[in-house]
C-alpha cells in the first residue's frame, strides 16, 4: 500500500508529517488531506480564528510533493442575505 506524508502549513507555522500514513491511492490521500485540513480549521475556529492561507502538502513515498490542498478548495464560505431576523419581528 502506498505511503503518503501530509504536511500542514498555517501562516508562519509549518508542521512536517514525519510518520506519514498508508493509503490506498492518490484519491484516498487527497481525501485524507481534506479531512485533516478541515479538522485543523475547525480547531482554529473554536479558538476564535481561521487562517485562510492554510494548506496541506501531500508527499509521496519519496517525499516529492504531488498535490497541495488549499483552504479555499475545501471550505465554502457563505454570507447568505436574509439569514438574520428583521429587528421588528418579535
């Protein structure tokens, strides 16, 4: 089974995945990167901040970067009009 490394970059902080993970294929590695990135963002949001420049690099077994997954690719930010109740409704 292929071995992949998922490195996280959040602003000035870079966390290199030294252990990696065995996954079935490239698609599974991308899915794992998305899951990891969303988890990181959820944790940051609970702390009251989100860095939209955050991304995950996927490396293959030879530590070659094969994909980069960015925040804006995995999170849809919405600001829907009408989501608030009008002030005159009780």
